[in-house]
C-alpha cells in the first residue's frame, strides 16, 4: 500500500505548537505559569505558533506536495511537470477569427493591420485586426482576421454578441462572421495527464500516450504552441490516423504540418505510416433549440440569458473530445449533460427549460467534433 502524503507529512496544529512553546519556556525557567491569557509574553508565543503552523501547511501543500505529480498543484505543479517530466504548462490562447466590416458611405475605407479595434459590448472585450484590406463603398468585407486583446475564453465571441467600433469611423460597422474561441491556461488535471503521457514518449512502440503528448506539445517555429487540445488515434494496417482539434476546431494546414513533422519524427515506428487528415477533424453541427419559461422575479434581460447559454454551449462543445465523450456503449454528445449545462447557465432567470433539439444523445464518428454553426441556436420564451 502506498501511503498518502498526508500521513508522511503531517500538519502541526497551532495548539500543539503553542503548548510545546510553553513547555520550552518552562524548561528555560521563564515564569510562563504567571502569564495571564492576554499577557504580552503569552500572545507573542501564540503569534509565533500561528506562523509556524502556517509554515507547516506550506511545507505539506507546497514544498512536499510539489515534488509529487499526484499531489502538486498550481505553480508547484508547473515546476514539477517541467523539472521531472519535461512538460511545460500550455498557456492560454486568444480567440481568433473573422469579423466583418460594412460600409454605408460612398467612399471606400482602406485600413492596415492594427487600425481597427472592435468592442464586444456583451462581455466588454476588444479585438484588433491582424490583416488589412479595403471595405468597398456601400459594401462589406467579411475576410478580415481579428485576435482578442486578452487571452482566454472570457474573450470568446458568439453570434448573439453585440459589436461596435472602439474608434468610430463614419459609415463603418462590424458584423458577426464566425465564432471566435480562445482557450484558458491548461488546468492542473490536464497538465497531470500530459505529464504522465510524457513517460510514453521514450517507447519504441509508439503508444497512444506518445502520439497525444507530441501532438499536444508541438510548437511553431516562433516558439508558440500550436494548441492542440483534443486528439483521437486510430490504428489500421501499418497506419496510424491521428485526428486533431484545438479550441476552435480543425487545425490550419500550416499547424497540421508542424504536428505531422513532430509526431512523425518522434513517435511513429519504422514500417508505419502516419496519417493526419486535412482538415484534421470534421466539424459536425449540433443544433440547439430551446423553449424557456422566464422567472417573473428576475431582472436579468432575456438577451443576456440567451447570450450566457450560447456562450456556455460553445465552450462546452470546445472541450468535447474528438469522436465525442466516450463510454462503453456510446460516444458523442450526451443530452443530459447539455440540459444541465443550459440550466446552470440560465440561472435564476429561467424557471424551466424545454429542449426540442437535440432530441437525444448525438452520436459522433471517430473524426468528428461538435460545433454550433451560425443560425443553429434558437430560443423562444413562453409568455
């Protein structure tokens, strides 16, 4: 039996340290028995006892736990994973994608990268254009790439969000084109999984963990992480097919190439062929239709409630593994999980949720991930 860390490194209570301190004072001949409960000497010893007890907690939960992958957390886990497993925590990524620009004026509007900043009035986040272009007179440009100014899922952009320009340009207005999805910093449980997967990278047999490890830790030439968060490895006759996805979905062709080279060089056994399809996964739209019963005692605007639900669904879909959440009898999107997620996101603003779509668990193939395409989220309210 492996003893738990709490048995090997035991915290020392304040009371124990305090009583031991008084015993030491007695051994030194100090008049501790004459000290009143509120005397300076007794209070100073208690303060020092509290400091020592706090240090005991730090030693157990920090220094001691930090040396063991199972018990480490936070910064100690980051250090443990790097020093022992050669695995760095994946940093958060910024939501990126296309935001359109429309022009109601007779004069074309030309702009360069960094000239346009868009405000998401729903969540207060901003986005800056990465590519330039020209919005034609009385026309639109829907191919401009934007990146969130703050990383993480808090800057996600979805269809129901309201957009405006930070710096007003006469006649120019931003319009929604596609969801912009970022990723938060890698969680402690996810980092522990990757750290354990790192042990497999030395195997000559190319186990699934090794494929997952090198796919998820691939970097671009500039040192930034490709950001693979989901993988699915399928073995064939001397072939290994590896499906990949990041928080947005399928990888770009360029990032796909980086992962292919990294995995092929470090994992694939001699005589095997690595296949990473292009696109690296297939996006399956899973529409959601809701009928909500409002809570008359809630002051939350219905539009805000709808936005909260949509954001929660998009974030949930972005975490579902390629091929869907797996069990022995089913893999895909579980209806019960989706309903509970929606109820949590609606909060006290809604008394009841009815979901006409989807009508049942949604099965997924080995290379598919769920997405919510524009127009596939519909909400109605009972009066």
